[in-house]
């Protein structure tokens, strides 16, 4: 990986993480189109820490209020006594499905789920679901109106994002919209819900990378560059999306997803792209502590 690749991939991560168009899909597609090696699931998860930091800083006030309400509720033996305390619990409960599914499907996430055929079909499928939900949603509820049922259901929607191309923000916003939340509130909850999931995924992958031999690890400098660029572009993407959804629908993202999915399928069928090139080989011996050849970036 070169410095230019690290910068471009960090920019792709930051700009697409919070838009309902799938950052992991774009991190898989961009290197393929540009003739670069696939950076691998581990590198993708690590630079997500940059966008996680963007959420932490952008929503620092909200997160501090939620944290304060959470612990005050526990101390007062009324853990669900305020809307802020309930929202904090919803974020925690909503993280459980993707955490369990991520552990159970770890090998598929690094292999089959990264196939460009899977990504293309996921882009199109979720676009159609998002279009249908957008048309039928009431857009009448706020975060204060959320219930335990809402928190669990949106958490289940988030678990669908383990299939590359679905988009974590796309699935959670679609789930929230289907429950009647306003577009801006659906996006805000999606951002808050992303914090524990992406933070845990990044830390988990970072631990595995650090356990590998130095020759098999991604460059620490390039990971830092990619993470920093993802942070800066992620901050800009959050601000833009929240402004956009105050007055606009999700139609532009539906059109983009379908267009990109169709383009990918066309390039795959024409033989211009290889569906599985660069995907990690999970059959490599685990006891060596060495990353598979395809995952060395």
C-alpha cells in the first residue's frame, strides 16, 4: 500500500461510512477499479476508528448526556426513568445482535461476504427496500418516542450490515424509518448506534493485526494516515447528511445504490472485474500467527 492509496481509502471510508451507500462496499470496490490490492477486512475495520472518533466528537454533547442519564438512572434505581437513559439502553441493546452475529459469521465476513457479486446484489436489494420504506414511512416520531421494541428491531437491522454492500447506516436508517422516525432522528440514532459496534470491531481487528508478525502487518504509518483522513472526511459527511435530511428524501441514495450495483454486475459479467480477487484465505494455518498472503497490505 502506498501513501496515495492510504489517503484515498481513508477519504472513501470517511465520506461513505455515514451515507446509506456502504463504506465497506466502496473500500472493496475502489481498489478493484483502481487496480490496487484489496486492503482486507482488518484494515477496513481499523480505519473505521477514524469515523468512530468523528461520531464521538460531533455528538460529544449527546453522548455525555446519555452517559450521565444512564449512570444517574442506575444510582437512583430507575434506569429507564428519563428519555436520555432509555436511549442509552437502546444503543446498548441494539448493539447486541451485530456483536453476536459478527462473532458467529467472522469467517464469512472476511471471505464470501466480500465477493463483488454479494456487494452488487446487496446494494440493489437494500436500495429497493429503502425506497419502499421511504414511501410508506410516516416520519412522525422522534428519538424521545422510541420504545424497547424499536431499539431491538433497529439493532437487528444493523446486523444485516455484516453482508457487505448493505451499509450499516443504510440498514439502521431504513429500520428506524420503517418504525416512523423522522429522517434526521433516524440518522442521529444511526450515528449513536454506530459507536459501540464500530469501536469494538476496530479494536478486535487491531488486536489481531498486532499479534501478527511485523512483516505481515499493514504499515502503522499508513493505517494512521487512513484513520486520520477518515476522521476529517467523516466529520464533514455527518454535518452534510444531517443538513440534507432536514429537507430532502433518501431518493438520491436509492438511485446511487441501484446505479452502482448495476454497473458492478455489468463489469463482472463482462469480465472487467474479478468477484473474489484479494479476498482473505481463512484456511491459512492459525497457529503460525501469520496473516494470509492476500491480507498483507
